[in-house]
C-alpha cells in the first residue's frame, strides 16, 4: 500500500516568524514512517514546509492533529475523501478529546500510541475492514517504543533535526495540560535506544523534547551517567522539582546541560493552586533558580497568563520578577482550555468559553472569560510583556553572570526573538539547516 502522512499547517502567533514552523520535524509522524516503511510505500508532507499534493492517489492518508489544526485537518481530509481515499486522524488532540471530534470528518480515529494502533489499522485496511476507531488499550513497554525515521528527513527544511525523546507522557496532571485528560502512563525508553537516536541525528547538540525529561529521576540519573562519555551539549524540559535534587542537577551539568525549560506558569500562589500544578510552590522559585544558575545552566521560563488568580498587575509583576532573577529566555502563553482537559470541563460548566473556533486555540488568543480582567486586557498584556522582555534594555539587564553563556543567550534573545524577521530572511536564503548548524557551533563554546 501507499500511505501518505500529513502534518497540517499551524497558525503562527503574533511574535512568531517562519522560524517557528521550520523549527523541528514531526517526530510522531516519523515514528509511523518507521513502523510502516519496511512493508509499504510511505510519504510525509509537512504543510508548514511544503504544499500538500492531492494528486498522487495514496491508498490511505494519516493526519496528525493538534487542537488548533483540527479545522485544517478536516478540510484536508475532505479533499482526499472526495476522491474515495480513506483518512485516519491521530495525534494528541484526537487521543485526548476524541469525543469532541465531529462525526464523519474522518474514516477512522487513532487514539493513543502509534505503536499500539497503526499495525491493526494497516491490517484492517488491507482486509477492507477499516473500523471507525482504534485505541491503544495497554500501556507501552519501553522496548515497544519505536524510534523516529531520522534518515527520512530533508535536513535543509528544518532549523533543528537534532530532536530526541527519552519518554512518553508526564507523571503530573495539571488542569490546563493535555495530560489532565489523557490516561496514558509515563514511560521511559530504553537507554540504549535513546543513545542510538542521539548518534542517528549526527549532532553534538541535542534537544530532548519530552514533556518531562526528569519525570523519573532514578532513570534520568542513569541516563545522564550513560551520556557523559558522549560529550554532547543538550537542552530539555523539566518540572521545577528537578531543581531540588542536587545529585540530578550535578549530573545534568556534568553531562552537558545548557538550558532547562521549566513551567513556572505564574509567580502568584493562588493562580498555581487553582490549576492543580502540585509540583510548583512559588515560595521555592528563588531557591530553584539559584540552584540551576549556580551550575551555569540557563532557564527558559514558561508562563501562562489568564489564570483565575491573575489581574492586570500580573504582567508587570512577572516582568519585574523575570528581570530581577535574570531569567535567560521566556515563553509565555494565554491560558487556553483545550477540549478534553480538566480546565475545559470546568470552564464549560461555568459558561466561560467565548468561542468554539478551535483554530484560535493556540495560546495566542483569548477564548474564555478571564476572572479578573477583560479579554482585551489579557490579550494586550500578553503582547506587551513579550515586547518588554525582549526590549534591548531588558535583554541587557538579563545578561547571564557567566560570560561563557552570552553567545547562546544573545543568539536566542536577539536573533530569534528581537530580530527574528531578519534571521528568518537569512534562513530562507541560506537554508534553515545551515543557520541551525551555525547556532549549534556557537553553543559549543559554552
């Protein structure tokens, strides 16, 4: 059979350039490629990179769906189904909120891990017995997790192809996160398999893209010891409790950690408490930051604005806090109640959902009624915070104390955020891959 896999085009946020949509390849679809390519012809079209071809007559189309790309995915599916081609939809939104998917948009839904669903989808497709729903009924074991097909990529199309995952899922269930509506357990991969993927991406700079790289500290410590001899540099996302494990932090530093993405979400304890982010205690934030900075590791702090404890003053308070603690990079979001999550269910009960246009559910639009400000105040506060964080004045005020960190810090703050449009101009003329390689080379001096 010929199976075409599709990543629908995402909508950029106001502060994003095309660098965002060229940042990294879709590992989920590349995993399906590896599952199928030995026995079938497989193609992958990322609409963020290239237009979709509707004229090559695949036997089956698989579309990866996030909440904001669902409307686009439905349109793409309609084009293929009008030709008599079967379409399967999967991905995080389908897995978490399959009950919200309009009927007759797709021929089949894939719920859960590809390893536990796609082999049966293919068998039924070949037998002419495709079912409307496929669900991965049992937790994946470490040895069942399939590596992405890294050799299937065209590296020139992406800024970074050095993306590797060490786990699936997250041990926490924060109300606003997809994991609050997803009963898939947290599982680590086999260490040898991850190391094989590190070698496969052929880079000395690795982006670990797990929901929570340190969700199982015992496993993470074993893994960090195993990669010390590789002499790589790496970044990852962790929950803040990792900052209080001295042994873990020391191993991170020893194994080449450059930066950690941490979901602080809010500096106000009432805001944190109301979304059940049980691992966050705001009175410990300063201690966590010091422990990380003392080891020369930079922080990418994530904040969510519009939580029920937030007011108009939250934006200035957060900016002052970010500058005071010299947080190197910041990612901020407008609170978004994804269908299928605990937050969405609560806001639906409280009649606070303002729109059901899912294309606006990308954390850059206000789609609900905030508790202590107007939607307009929330949106403008969010935009102004980004502008102020990445002003030249505040970039200078947040310069790391460690001189060796300045190249990577300035590269992100100036070339990606402040002057991202110019960098994107260069990428389009030189190639995203080459700019990414230059960035990696710069990071090796840290």
